[in-house]
């Protein structure tokens, strides 16, 4: 038991016994990290490096004029209020706890009564693990997780497999459950949030002007993009800067209303969406294509290769005539003074109705 241990003392406490390092039990860890605590980068670096063996830290000893290699590997358990830094949680099995509700009771811990019982349990576990080190060292359990989460949980899954019985299933279920809870409770990084929100803004559109994407991002009052002024909110320039991290850049496009401006093509996002945010959002109504939304303005001719304002995909070899609206069309799709019922078919020049929810005109084979 110690209080206010310096990072150098903790480093050397581990380095004194590299073959049998102590286990670090850190309480009130929320007071150690964060701006008010000075972030404690040395201690954070120790915990991050100590996640695996063979990652020593180097210090120069001026007295002996030599470089000192200090091992960092040690088991650690942190308890605190709120979330730990991302680099620590990413290397940990995180267990979210809740305040005890009224009517719930637990037996209080007493050192003289409970200490000896727990010490006996510790010694029994140590003896059992020590007797199976060769098996555990060579274990390659079937993991339900990937990447760093698999690295963190692999020793625990290996122990469960060695114990047998119901432990292998319980351990894997615990890993999946706790990882899911961690992902649900952790707010996505700003760039990942932007990628998800851009996908919602696109919907099924093939391309969109930068200004339209920004407008749709700002429309969500609960998103960080609605904040004004920047840097909290989103602008066309900031959108380009954030997406540049994923090699997604805007390009000049000629839109169907005759204007030219920079915008984004959906295909440029496809690989990034698949890698960083593979879950498809349920609500994609913001970017529905014009043919599926008769209340959206539309103008131009099919087959000319130009893009309507919302970027809906109309192949250049299309044989279906486009629709001509009596109203004018703005690049943001808001200028629509005339009702949709005044639309006419280019094929037969007859008014179009949408009683059946489609664009088809019953007397025209090409419409």
C-alpha cells in the first residue's frame, strides 16, 4: 500500500523483479489522468507499454554513464469514476459499474476477516497457473475478437479453456458482452462521427455539392456540426480538412442547374466506410434520389451525363426521358414554387400524377 508514488518509483518497482513483477492496483485513477492532473504521460506510457512483454523503457544513468533498461510489463487494474484515456481502455478489459440502488445490499469488505480468505485464493490460483505455464505459453485459443481486443483477452480465454467445464463459454460470452458495452458507451471519435454522418447525408445519392453536405450535417441539432461558429461547427473548408485524413477530397462538378462547384462522389467514401464504420445507418431519408421522391425538384435531360443537384445516379445511356418541372430548381433543392402535380412527361407532354407513388405515365411507353 502506498500513496502518491512517483512514476520513476513505479517504473523501478517493476524493473526490480522483471521475472515476477508486482500487480499494480490503482484506485481513484480518474484523479491521475486528465488536464487537471497534468495528464501524467510517464505513468500512462508505463501502463501502455506494460500491456505486453518485451517493451522496456530506457533511462540514462549519469552516475555510471550508462543506459539503464527497465522492464515495464506488469498486470494492472484501475478503478475510477468516468472513462479512462482511450489508450488505456483500448488495452483493457473494461467493466462498467453502477451505483447501488435503493434496496440493494452487499456485504462490506473487512481486512481482518476477508483478507486471509482472498490471500488463500490468490495463492491457490498462483500455484495452479504456475503448474501449467508451458500449456498457457503455447496456448492459441479460438478468439471471438480481433486486433488489440483479442490481445487483451487471449490470456483470460486461455485460462478459461484450461479450466474447462463451463468456463470457456462463459469467458467468451463475457468478452463479447463487455466489448459491446464499451463500444456503446464510448463516444465515437470526431472523424468517425463525421464519416457516419456523411453517409446519412448522402443516403442513396451518387454525388453531392460540398455546401449541401454541410447543410445536412448542420441540420442535426444534436450533432457537433450544428455548433456555431467554427471550430465547433462544420464549414466547407473544415469538411475538406477532416476528410483529407482518409484521402477523400472534393472535386469540381457541373450540376444539372448549370452551376459548377466542388462536391464529393459517393464512391470515394465506399472503402473508408467499409473499413471504419461498416454499420449502415437505419435512417437514410435525407439523401433519397429524386426519382424515388416525387416531392423533390428535378430538371434536365436523361443521358447527358450531368448530375442533378442531389447527385442521384442517372446513367448516360438511359432511354427514359427526364421530367420537366414547372418550377425552378436550386442547388440545395429548396426552390420549388410549383407543386409536383404540374410536372409533365417529355415523352408525351402529358401531365404526370403520382396517385400510385410512381413516375410512370399510363399512356406513355417511354415515361
